[in-house]
C-alpha cells in the first residue's frame, strides 16, 4: 500500500518544505504526498482498467482478474476474491 507523508506547500510559490524562491505571497497549506513510484503503479493499473475490453461472455473473468490485481496492489490477499453469483441466461 502506498505510504503518504504530511508536508506543507505554499499556495503562492509552490515551495514544499524546502527553500524556494518566494514571490512574497506565501501562505502554507497542509498537503499529503505520495512517492512517484507508487503513483506510477496506480496510474498503470487505472490505464489497464480504462483500456481493457472483455471478449464476449468474458466480462466476469476480466473483472475478477482486475480485482485480484487491485487487491494485490493495495496489500490484500488477492485470492480472497468473493465469487459472483451466476447470472441467469436470457
């Protein structure tokens, strides 16, 4: 699971807990930061989710595979995926 840190960021110059060139209108606000690596992992998963199209009749298999991947990314046991009830055939 991605770890966040609390920091302060200036809404004027953008400085984050470091020396920055202030333009005289600094006002610090609390922010939460996440590492770029964790963000890129999430972005890759969301991109996969957004661009995946299951084959006809395979939506459930695709959904369960994506759910297992998501569970693994957030540190849950990927094998504890609840089974969906069978859908009636029309």
